[in-house]
């Protein structure tokens, strides 16, 4: 254990060292403070050379001994204490006192408590209290109890003045003291020098404060002067004396000095440092003084020097070389000399630097590499600052290896300043400015992908995105945008349904000029799950005038059943004579095209048109709106109703009555030699209901044993049935003589029984109509017989399937539909539903289904033109213009060449396949199909059906996506890869963006893969 | 032969596929080729003028005074209000002295008859075998299927097949046989001015088609596009209909290209063609014949079509227009052939699906019937005459099949067509191929050309 000796000394002083020594050396040595290793320290001297710490140890005989003499300092006892080990056995004599106190900083002894005084009887061991839990070691103070009374602390005060003095050896000096004694008034004091009462010759003598310093410096200097109270020697005051000697000449050689270098040559005006080295064994003073040519610190002529730093004059002085001297201040005769020769040698060439570029324009996040050339130095190293920041930082950009990399976010200002400083010559630097610009943005990913129609937030990933980035759609509309990071932002989109099923984004960064990202195209999709895109598209090809974005999405979302119910319930489109077009069917054509392109009752209109394919009235004969409209209104009204109703309405329709000459068809006139007109009767059988040959229930033509078709009726039947349809005239008031009314297309035909042939008739299938029936009775019975004839169901089923689904239905398909016809007594809505929902119609909905070689049917010109206009989303062109095109393609709207319609249900291709619509496809017609598409795409049908292809412009930069969009728009996503490859190459290879788009769309729409519905 | 345009066609990838045979009948082709090499191929053209709807030839040519009957036989049935007045008919005389009258609106044709360039073939129709009315009524002969049906009888007239469906027409089959004579041609032998028809469908050849004006394939910046389209048209889709449509498109482009090139220098005609449907078609035929050298053709068969003959009512007024248009167009065509110097190389002839009942109906028209009279026009006509046997205009008479004056044909379509085909160059040995029913008739050549 190390004890501060200061505390032991204080303890001994407190007790009185002699007393302790006496006690401990008594007859029975009781102090057994063995095992202590104590060190002692003195309080700091006011002088800079404190005495060394003396040490004190407990002697083996129990006495304390100091290993160093001269323990003569006085101490402030209030600071001292001794903290021995807890549990130390202090064997004390009776009367010895022990005072302990926890020793904590600042706790003076005056607060100490007396633990107790062992009496003689109980002399013995006194155990020190154990330390407190806080680990504070108690101090032990021994206090004399049986000695003279000790004045209470503070009752005697003592001071000395001055407390410090310096004077020469041999000097007399007076110290004054002041003492007060409140204890007993005794104010006697005793003076000591270095602890020796009244001093001695070595350290000087003192008497009544008059001090006589010795003539020579004592070994210990300063000297301690102490004054102590006689009454209480522990009350002292101390002063210090520093003695000085008069100067003396240092002995030769006791001081040495040198200078370095001793010779130098340099240019005028140069600053140059000389080193000096000095030793002083005489008195240690090593101060030196510098001179130039003997002038201390030099002058302007020969240069100035200070602390060895020589500044040569700007020109060579008259005296050259120049002498530089350095001398000891202690002994100015001790000098070292150096010579400077100033020369006018050319200065070494300065370091110069060029830096490239010093001005540049840089996108955020990109870099510029600086190149530099340094002359007159091999060290090309540079240190850089960016806007004053060494090396730059993330906000202003950084420089590494002379490569400046701009920050990712625009700092303010947008111009940053770079300073490159030569490491070889830090005075050489070049400033470069960088004009920062927003980066070129890119967009590379989207979440979600695909994006469903409707309003969504879309996370776009890209590069070069900044808070100022604006994201636009293909129309250039800025989308609400939230910037997240240089690589991510969120836009809010509101996507309407489309057929292309793509949307496009472009990021735009602002000034100094707009920078646009490449277009980023993202697939879109319906959120409907009731039907696939493919299935919805196919169904709309079969049941409407072609898929459009809205119906496709609706079908996907709500399913076929919902769509069907809605369609069946819609009121029929109607057709009306427009006196603005009195001479032809322009108005009816316009109404038709408007209904087909824009009308809601798509299913009904498609079926009505299919019926018009074999229940024909032609504008060649019924060529004005008043004559034609009644006919087409009946098809529209009855398209999803009873077939019998349809035929009855048709039979009594003035349009048909005029077209096939039933109007005013009177019974035979023997006098005139005329008989009933056969026209309506023949075509009603052959074309509207049963056909000329016997059919099997699956629609196939029955043949005899030689493979020859079997006539359904002989030539004798037609005149019989011609008689049925006699006695009908137009509505209005019939002429009383002829029974004929003027032509009138406003109402239905009326019977004039006088003109009706009332003889008995044997009609189709041997059905006998008795004599005497009215015109209406005969008509109803005949139509009833036709609709109930076994041929009728397969006849109608076959034709409707051909028009809606496929030219070559399997017999089983026809049979299934014919069965529904029979079961529902010719309910056309049930028949059409059976056609559309049949497995044979729906098998192509499976994307993996491979159509059979014979599958499908050609889009007839009207379906081709109207469906392509719908798919492309063009505004509706007028019907007359549509018809002008389709006429050239072989199908003039409402003007079939004859009652046989636009084409025969049994027309065959050159390959021998039944393909009714191919009858319209002549070679010129094929060219007109090409030219129609060209007109639609390139001129919007001369402006009548202008379409913006802005949505394709972004896609045109990505031929694969563009091709997929085209496949979506026209093929509901299904386009064979070999076709797609050609279209994709066309997108990629077009001479212009517009040409690429137009040409690709042209190829898609003119491709026979589009022309053939599958 | 225009070698440049031919090469261009080949480069387009269209080549000669379709109208230059690659299969079958090598024997006959060789036969014809041998014929062609021994004599320099001359030029011949047939022009089929189809009168759609069933022409009422009873009013086209009316007996005035013949060995068997007079005008009264006609007027007794047709009546005074419906039939053509005798004094309006344009009288002509047959070689045996019979007097007939042409419909007054055929005044443009009467001079051609009188100069020996127009023949009339009486009561031609579809037959399965030689038949009389009595046999037909008795059911003792097989008759063509679906008599009186427009569609069926049109097909039978064009195909010369009367009881089984046929994929080819007799014009097309003639073209099949004459390919070697046309080996230098840049276009098919058969050309329709009226769209698709069965008549020109060959078993191995496909006819060309054009409208009444030349077409261009429109487009801007379209060369790259059109190259892409050629690739699309050459794809194999696995779908028969797509391939058929591709073939039509390819044919259309190649044919239009060749014809446009050949006709680009057409000098036109002094003859003014009537601006009617038939007139415009025949004008185009005349232009194609004018361009025959550039097109490299030695044999051509044309098909033109005129509708509006199905007159169940208001026949008189409509027929007047029809015959006027028919006569003017045919006369103009003949005049143009004279201009070209090809009037002795070109024969135009009429077809129509059936005649019409002699007996009118109560609505001022006539109904579907059977045999009918036809016109043959051109320098090759041997003599102005009525060929074949004119029917007795008598209801329930020896030629009436149904009591209303629907004549059982006394000359079959096969005989009529075989006579034309024979003139055209089809060897007699090949005629049965073209006209399978021909062997049933003893007279194989009616001798009108």
C-alpha cells in the first residue's frame, strides 16, 4: 500500500515527531504499524524546482525514519490523514488518542470525531473500522491527549511578509511577521531557515526576521524562511528566498555555437533559413543574437535576419558575399559565421498547369474526366475542391482520380466550381466550372405489370429521375407524379379499356431543355375474369359487328350470360325513309352503318343482317328508302323472335311483296291466259325456308343410291303454291275494279279475297289446303307447313351458323342447333344462343386449340369493313361510303344482285371448301380490300373515319410491343408467330414512324389471317 | 411476250402458280403442244355473255312465218298487251327462208345478222340426255336437277354438269387444255369481268379477274409494306381458307400488275361503247384483246355478265331496256373487233340459266322455264341462220314440259359449247372431257362457227 507521505508527515507533525518516537521507543513497544511502505511527498513549492519526494518508512524497531534529511517543511495539517489498511492492528498506549474520519476530498479534520481513548487497563489493540461500503478509506489521526493543552485550531494566526523575495547573495533582508493568539495571548515566535532555528552559515542566519543571506549560493536555492508560534509550533508561516549571484565571465569553452549551413548561394530576394546550435555549460543560457555583416538583425541593403530566417535583399549588395553571424547572448564573443553569396542565376522555371475541360455541362449522376498537363514538375498530382469542399461530397458531386461525378439531385446553384491545385506547387491551381443539367431520364419497369383498366397508382422504376421529373402518357398529358428516388416514382393513371392493351409512359426532365425518356410501354388488362380476352374477342366477332374496347371489357367483366340478357332485351334499331335522300338507299345505308358501328343492339343487328343474306330484298328493285325500310325493320324486329313470325311478317311486307311480285298477284285469268306469278312462292321455298333438295336433319344434302341429290318438290308444286299467295295488295283503298291499291309501303299487305285463288291446293310435302280458304288462311297454313317441314330447321341452322361462326359446320353442330330450332318451334333467340354457345363455336376460345384446316369463314366485305372500323376505334363513316367500298369488294350494301343474295351458302373455294363469302372475293375485290385498309389507315376514309394513332407512336419504338398491341387490337392477342415476325419487321423497318405504324396496321388488317374468322 | 414484266412477276414470288398447270393430262397437253408447234399459234378469243336471271328469249326472236308456225302461235299465248307487236319486230330470214323477227330493241344486231356475223341457236338448254317433252312429263328420262332454280341452272350452264355439282366450268376446262398454246402468256387464258363465276374455273387453271377499270394498290411509303405483304401471302397458315384467300390476293396483284402494264399504252377505240354495265365490261374485253401481244396470249376466254332478266312482272318495259343495252354493247364490241382486225378471231356468245314461260303470269311477267335461244356473234360465224330446232310455241305442245311453255331444249348446252370449243381449238378427242354429256348427243358440232 502506498501512502501519500504528505499525510504521514502531517500525522507525525500533529503528534509531535519526538513524542511519537518516544512513545514508540518506550519499554513496551506497542506501535506495530509494520508492513507499511509509505511514501512521502511535499506540497508543491512556489518555485519551479520542487524538492524530490522524500520517502519514509517504519523502522524495524517501530520508529519512523526518513530516508532523506531536511524534512523541514511545514504543512497544512488540515489536509493530512493516514488511511491504513482496514483491520490494521494499532496497539496504542493508554492515553493515546485515535481520531478517525472518513477521508473525502475537502473534508477537514475539524469535523473529525474522536473514536475513543483506550485507558491503561484496556490498552491493547484497536481495530480500525472497516471501510464504508462506498470504499472510502477512513483516515487515522493520532492526537496527543496527555501533553500540553493544544490551542484550538484557528485560535492562533500567523503570517509572514513578503512571502517571496529575490536578492543577491550576501544581502541583508527583513521579513516581518504578524501573530494573533486568542488562546492565551502568547505571541512569541521562532524563526528558522530551512528548518534550522535561526539559520546557519550555509543558508543564512535570521534573527527577529532580519535575514542575512550567505555569500555563496547554497546547494538548495530557494531558501525557506519559517516563522512559528512558540505557543503552538504547528502554527507557522513560510517565505521563500531566491538568491542570485553577480555576473561572472564564463570560462572559455563553456559555451559553443555553430551555424548551418556555413555557405549558401541563392538568388536575391530569397528567403533562407540558417540553423544554429549552442551549448552553455556555464549557466545554461542559450540565447543567441543574429547579425548580417555585423548589423544585428541585418538591414535592407544586405538582408534581414530573425531567428535564423534570412531574407536576402532584392538585389546584390555592394559587399558580396554577405556575412551571417550568430552570437551567444551570454558571451557575445562566442560567434559562428556563415557566408551567403547572392547570384543572379535564372530562377527555376515555375510550375504551370493546364486543365481540360475548364467548363463543361454535365447531367446529374454522370461524370467528366479531367485531364491535366503540368509543366516543370514530374509530380502531376492534384488536390481538388468542389464548391470549396475538399474532394466534394454527395450534394455537390465528388472528384476521385480527376473524375468528377455529379450529384444525383440538383444542387443550388446549378453551376459548381471545381479547383484543382498542384501538389507540386500548391500556388498553382486551375478553376473549372461544371454546369449541371438534369439527366436524361429512363423508365424501365412498372409495378404492377400489366396494369388493369381503371385508376391506379403505378410504381415506375428507371434512371435519372429527379423531383422535377414529369411523367406523361401517350397523349402528352402529365400524370400526377410522386418522386421517390432517382430510380423510382409513382404515377396515378386512369386507364380506359382499350383493345391494344398497352399504355405508355414518358418521363420528362426540365431545363435547360426538355429531356425525354424513351417511351416505356406497359401491357394493360381487363380486371374481368369471366371471359378471357381471346374468348370475348371471338364471341364479339360472331355475335356483333366486331369487337370494340368497351364490349370486350364488358364481356370479360360481367360474362356472356349477363351480356346476352342485356342484348336480347335491347329494343331493335329501326330504319326509316329520309326524304333528304329520296332516290336511293343512302339514308338506309347510313342508318345501318350507324347502328352497326355505334348501336347497342349489336347481336340483333348481326343476326338481322345474317337473315338478310337469305331472306332477300334488293335495292336493285326496292331502291328507295320508303320501299326498303319496312323490310329491314322486320328483320330487325324479328331477328330474335319466332321464325314463323318472321316469315309471316316478310310475306306481308310490302317491300317483299313488290320485290318478288306477290303484290297484286291475282288468281289465274283464263280469259287473259295468265296464271299466278310463281316468283314469291318459288323463292319462299327455295331460299327462305326449306331449299330445293331434301336435307338430312344435320343439314347435309340427302342423296339417292347413285349419289344424286333428291329434289324436295317437283315442278308441279310451285304453281300450286303460287296460288296461295294470290289476292294481296298494298294497304290503302283498293281500286274497286282491279282490287289493287296504289303502291304503299307504310302498312302491311291486305287481302282482297276476290283476287285470291280459293281452289284447293296441294303444297309442299303434299299438304292439302282445302278450297275456300281466305288469303290469310292459305298464307298462314303454308308458312306453318314450311316452318314445320323437317328441312326448315337444318336449313335455317346451317345458314345462321355459316353467317355467324363457320362456313363448314360439322353436321353434328348443325344437328344440335336444328334440334333447338325444332324444340323451340323456331325461336331464333334460342337458335342463336345454341349457335354461339355450342362447343364447336367456343373451342377456339382455348388458346391452345389449333383450328382445323377447314375452319372459319371469310369476313364478308361489310363485316370486314365495319369490324375493322370498330376495332380501330374510328368515328363512324357514313353508310354510303362504307357501301361504296364494299360494293367494289363484291357486296354493295342492300343491293345484292338477286334474290339469291350476296353469295350462295354452297359456294366453294378453288380448293373445294364450302366458303360462302368467297363468292364476293373476286381478284379486284381483293385489291379493293387492300385499298380500303389503306384508305382507312392513311386517310381515315378521306376524313370520314379519322383515327389518331398517337397510342401507337410510343409502341413504334418497340416493334415487339407494337406487334403485340396490333395482335391484341385485331386478333385478341392471338397472332401466329410467322405473321408477327413480318409485322414486327415492318414496324422496325418503316421509313418513318407514321409509315411504320400505318404499314404494320395495314398488313394486319389486310392479312388473310384477319380476313378469315376462326 | 413481255419478258420484263414476266420476270418482275417471278420476282414477286407469284410466278406462274395457278394458271400454268403442274399436274395431270399430260397426254392431252402434249397433243395440243404438238399441234401448236406444227402451226404458228393464231389468236382466238371466246366471250361468254351471261344474261343472269333467265332471259325471255321468246321475246328475243319471234317466228313470223316459218314452216311450222306463224306469229299467231306466239301472240295467242303472249297476248296483244304483253307480246311484241309483229310490226315492231325486226325481220330476219333464215337460210331456209323462214321469217323471224328480232326484238325491236336489238336493232344494232340486225345488220350483223344480215351480214352473216350473228347466228341464233334455238332452244338451247341444260339436258342430262336427249329428251322430249313427252319423255320429261312421263318421267322416262333423267332431267337436270333443280330445273327452274336460278342458282342451279346457272351452275349447270356454266359447268355443263346437270346432275352433280361441279367445281369447274366448261370455260375453265377449255383453258386447262390450252395452256401450252398460251405458254408465253403473262396472264391466265380466262378472264372474268364480272367477279367469281363457275364458268372460268378450271381444274388446273385459275382465271384472272378485273373490273371495268384498272386498279392500283394504293399506299404511301408502301414499298416496304408491300414487300412484307408478299411475305405474308407466302406463309403457310394451316388454314385452307387463308390459303385460298392468299391465292386470290396473289393472283389479283400479279394479274393487275401484268394487265396494267399491258394496257398502259392502250390506244382506245374509235368505236364508242355504251356506258352500261355490259358495255363497260365488253370495252375492257376489247382492250385486253388489243393488248394480246403484250400479254403474250394466243387463246383467251372472257366472261361478262348482265343481270336484270328475271322479269316476273313489268316485263315489257324492263325487257326493252335490257335488249337495248344488250344489242348496243354487242354491236360496239363487234365494231371494236373490226377496228382491231380481230373480228375473225373472236366469238361472243350468250348464256342464260333458263328461258321463261311463254305463258305470262298475272303480274305482267313470265316465270322460270327451260330451253331458250342464244346469240353467237363474230366473224367466225359461218352463216346468218337460226341453228338448231325452234320449238313449237304451243302450251302443252310437243316442246312444252309443264303446260306453261317451258321448252324442253332441242339442243343441249353441251352441243352448243362443244361447237364453240371446237372452233376455239379443242380437239374433238378432248371435247368429252370438257362436256361429259356430249357423247349422249349424236350431233357434236352444230356448225354455226
